[in-house]
């Protein structure tokens, strides 16, 4: 008698497979349903909070901005620790680029909020000289902010400061790339800010597309061009205004007239701070061939001065924010020839400060934003050739020029276009609260008063005086030539600057 068990039939395995697939499908549906329910609750909560009018008062805005400052001051140590875990970010860089910049933004908004909220009077004509004409800044409503990952505190909270100052309800989508920092923000923000008016969500790219299905009043996105297009397409379904702050290829022209040692210090700092993960960093250098080797030598001296013989051992040098980011930047090292750096360590997501030469325009590194510690150097024959090179590419977020010639600086500034322009330094413009950030390749600008305006609706207000019927009757039928001439005279604007009808 054969006691061996018979093998399961193919039909049995098919049934098992079908149950497994059905189970996984059900899990996915359940997960999707849960997330959609969560987003619906978040959106409805924001609608109710904004409809209550709570966010609009001056005192509430001021209180919430102060709470943001309090949070950053009281938990400075935790932010330093979180960013050290996420990116090996030095305390100096965290305090300067993340904590101080956001605090300055919030304090600047608090100091100027009353003035920003005040009605802005406009010039009047003869037909409205007894009326009150002004522009009133109103909150747009419910704002979705999709924060960036490269500076995870700054790129989430600076736009949020502007939206709060403008009186909006905010839904902040945190990037999970810097996991520790995102978790800290998710813990701290609800403890300091109003939980109904300001809400947080997290998740991946698919989650972003889900939340975009709701009709926000403004969507603000910082990130790459591909996702930016998807954000714009999703917002277009609801005719929702968008702000897109997108990265790009920031050229840096180094003129032979400049102090190369000084230029190298400022370029190296901007390219390698935060391990190069900054959209405003110089993305490539253009310089004459006869100074290229001298510039490389000066950059080498700067790297040695900044980070020592082995930057991997330095406490002042960061890491890539994620393994995907590490691998993406590592692939750029195959472009051209490595003349400085080039060392890598996947276990630490480490890429050394690196300089490349002999890079071709067609190489991947010249067609994607780097967001890493790699700096290509290309040579050009003249200032004119540099301008041509810059202008045949997409408009960058920033252009940098190092030169002792005001003529060279002026020529490049006037003959090119970019989100920002800086001579004889790099990235420093981002520390000025009175200067906006944003690029010609994106949509809109933000920072300081510009953030307040971005998240505000300028409402045209005319409060008519009822005692001027002696003028307004002229517009009523039946029409006559005399009435027409008087109306044209009263409403026209003269080209003579010394005399016009404006009161």
C-alpha cells in the first residue's frame, strides 16, 4: 500500500494563487480607501476652519507666527539631531540654513504684517474723487504646500509662513526623504500651531496625486520639473492657481579679471554645503581655458581647507539624503573626467566633493539638476560665448558671475534671464528676506512680502459716495455729445506729466 501523499493538482495551486492575488488586491483597495478617507477628512477640516474666519484676524496670524518661532527656538537641539541622522548635516549648516532662515522669515512677517494687511489706496480720477478706492489683500482660502526635501525645514516652513501671514488655512505635505526631520515636524507642529487651521500629511508620490484631486484654492510646489508638470495638470482640473519653484542648471561664469582664490572659496562653499543638495547652488562653471587649471587648484585648496584630506571623516561635510539620490548623483561621475574627488561609499551615501572637466553638453550631468557635490567646469572663449551658452539652455533659477569688471557683470545680467542674479558670490541672495526666490522656468515667486502676496487675493474695492449724482448722471441715456465729451474729459489720463486728472 502506497502511503505517500499525492501532489496537489494544478487546479489547487491556481485556487491558492487566485486567493493570494485577491487578498493583495483587497489590501491595496483597503489602503487606498483609508488614505482617501483621511485626505477627505483633512480637506473638510480645512474648509471648516477657513469658513469660520478664524485665520483672518491680525491677532490670530501674529499668534501663530510667534508659535512657529517658539517651536524652532525651543527644539533647536532636536532639529539638529534629526538632520544629522538624515543627512549627516553639521549643526552650523542646520542652524544657519534651516532654523535661522525660517525664524527670520516669520519675524519679518510679524514685524510687517499690519502694514501688509492694511488697505492699499490707489490714485483716483475726476469721476471718483469723492469715493474711497483701495486694494484689499484677502486670503485665497485653503492652500496646499508640497515642501522640498533638500532643505526639509526651510522648504516646508518658509512657504507656510507666507500662507499663514496671508490668513489662509494650510495643508502641508511633508517629504519622507528626510524621514527623521519629517517625523519631528509631524510631532512638533501640531503642538504649537492650530490643529484645525494647519494640518500635515505625508506619503509618497502616489499620495500627492491623490490629495491633488481635491479643490484647493492654491497649490505651492517645490521640486523637480516632472512632478511640477503633474501638479500643474492636476490643479488645472479645478482651475486652481499654482506656484511651482523648480530647480535647474545654474551657470557660474568666472572671468579672468576676478580674484580666483576668493571666487573659489565662495563657489566651493555654495556647491558643497549640504553635500550640494541645494537648487540655488552653481550647477556648472564657465571660464576661459587659460584660467581653468588655476581655478581647479584653488578649488582643491578650498576643499582641503574646508573638509581636510579625507572629507568622509569630516564633521563639517554631509551625505546624500537617500539611497536613490546617492545613486543618481553617483552616475554623474561618469561624465567627463574627474580631476578632484570622485570617492564614493554607498554604505554611508557618501560622495566626495568632486570637480569634473572635459564634460560634453550632451552628458547627463549637463541636462539634469545635480543636487549633489559634483561641479563640472566647461571652457568658453569669451563673455559673448558664455552668454550664448547660457541663453540656448532653459532659463535657470540663478546665474552667478565672478568678475572685477562692472561691464562684464552688467553685460551678462542684461543679456540673460534667470530667477535671480548674483555677482561675486553664490546662493547668498537666499538669505535676504526682501529678495524673492523663484525662477523663470517655474511659476511664481515667494519669500518675505512676496509670499504674502502669492497667497493673497488683491481685491479691488470702491466705496462710492452717494452725493455725486451731479457727475454720474452724465453716463445715463439718452446720450448726447456734450455728455460724452464731459465723461471723456473726466475719465481720461493726460500724457502731460505736469497736469492730469489724477487726484
